[in-house]
């Protein structure tokens, strides 16, 4: 039987998780005129339309009123120590969140959602030791984010050196050192969170990291990460903390399958002969924040009321991924609303590369995006240069003169001497980093199973 401290810790986790649910659902609870985009794994999502599509209807807000009832009920159950009730409420909210964000619509907020959803799922699944499972999945989340760093944007540092303001408080010459350090930090220091020896110092490192990241991404993302980090690892502040009669630190089959599925999702892109930042085939299926510095121009032409109309979007903020699949979804929405052909073109720059045209469709209405198959309509290895990027910002819109463009006719971004050396050996470094990442997960898996044998 678990002791009162462990039970209190679980209740505290549920309380914090519920607070993050409030944080998430508040943003989405009143969103009229949502443009419904479908995930690649369910292209027929419009067969289950969003309630906002119903004219003069309170259906959407009524749905979230129901969610609010479950939230209030769950908070009451936590305060009243009604374990079955607050676990039931947490299950209901978690399953709705899975459905809302990963089936019903694709709104490109998966990273924000996953950093809360995964530890909560592990907590619910691993019923014999809920906190331990949530701790493991949280550490693995950092580890999985590390695989994104195996790219030129992080190894050469061009993601941040191409920004107008660079990396906050880091001299331009030291940017590649800082970005390469983050690969090793995420690959190793997610695991050391679980260590009694290194847990305390790692806890403070990630606390500082998330506070620092607020400079780049604002308040919304770091606060959810800090909430999960602190509720799961606060006992590291007392190295002598120990739960008496605590359940064995073991993961059940469901939790192991969840972890295996996540690792597989992050490795699958390496099995395709394509540049993943161009195609963004698996966007939304892993931790891909700051995967690359993007700039793009999207154009759509269509006929409505016997008049030719043009849509053009120029986005220079680095975190806007310029996804061909999402642009195709927007074009299909226009196809349905106008009942006419819609042309689609995308011109894109990645990590300071020249602009290339990666999509050029005369009629996008009958084109499909395949998650695992061939997408011939995306030019994966373009060669014709359409122009060059200039320094951009992490977020916000580039201030341009009237009729100006984010595309320049001549290169303006330059590499430092260290970046030139790293570019020369980029393929070799990428291969080493990937093998190192694989070695770490094999080593930690073996270490875990050895520790389980000792418990048996």
C-alpha cells in the first residue's frame, strides 16, 4: 500500500494537470469560424464537422461548457480525495484532448499539447506507480526533442544566426557552440532527471532553460513545461527524500508500448529519402519545435462570382513551418467553398538557404497528401533559385514597404568561419549524432531492464 505522501503527490499531479487543461481549453473554448484542417491519418475529418460550422448555433460553446463541468467535478474530487472520481475525470479530459487535437482538427499546436498530454497519459496508464511513469515519459520527452537537433539549423547554428536579433545573450560567434550543446543536453539530461545523483542539478538546468526560452517563445509554452517539471521533480530539492513503502519503480506494458510508439514516430522520418524540412511529412507527430528556420511565400488563385481572386501570404517568422500538407488543406477548403479549381504554389527558404519553389499546382482540388506514400506534387530537391532570404524574427511579421517582398535578389546571410567548418563536415557530424542518440536509448533501455530484474 502506498503511503500518504505518495497519495498526496499523485493528487498534486492531478491538480496541476487540471490547471494545464484549463490553460489549454480556455484558448480553444470560443473559436468561431475555425478553418477545419485534417490530419494525414484521417483525411475525412470534415465528415465530422466542427460545431462552429453550424449557423447561429451554440453547439461549440456548449461542448466546452460540458468540458467545464468535468473540470469542476475533477477539482472537487481532488480536494475531497475521491480517487476514482478524479482519475475518471482526468481520463475523460485526456481522451477528449486526444480527440480534439489529434483527430478532429489539425491546428499545428501538437508540441504544446504533447508536453502535457504524454506525462498525463503515462500517469493514467501506469496504475501501480503513476508518478514514476510520468517522470520517465517527461525525461524521454526531452530526449526525443534532441533528435530534431540533428540538422544544419542546430549543428551549424543557422537557425539562430540568421535571426535579426540572434540567440538571446549569446554572441554570434558562440551560437554554434550553444546549439550543439543543446543536442547533448536534451539527449542526456532528460535521463539524468531520473537520477538521484544528478537529478537536483538537472532539475535546476531545465528550470533555467524554460525560463530562458520564454524570451523566444513567450509565456504559453514554458509555463506548461515548468508546471510538469516542478510537480514531478520537486523532491529532487531534498536529496534525502524517500517514500516509505512506495510501489516498485516499474513500467507496465501499456506505458512501455506508449514509449516505444513515441520513439518510433521520431525515427520514421529517417527512413525516407527526402529532406524532411521541405516536405514536413510527419509534422505534428513528434517534438519538432525549432526544427528549422523557415520563410515562405504561398499563393492561391481561384474563381469566385466569375471573378479571378488571388491569395498571397508572405511569412518570415521562423516558427511558421510553411507546410505543403496544411497549404493543400487550405486550398481544398477553398475548392469546397468556391466549387472551382484552385492553384497553389509555395516558395520556401530553410535555415537561410535560397528560396525554392517546392509546390506548383494548377489545380490542387484533387491532389492528396500521403503520410507514408509518394507525394510527387512536392519538389523535394529543388534546384531553381527564386531569390534569397534576409534576417528574420522568431515570431511576428516582417515590416516591409508597400509592394515589397521578403525575397531578396541577392544573398545577405553569411556564415562565420566556425560555421563554414561545421558545414563542410555536416554529414559526418549528423551521422555521429544519430548513432550517439541510438546508443543512449539502447543503453538506458538495458539499464532499466537490469534494474527491474533486481526488483523481481
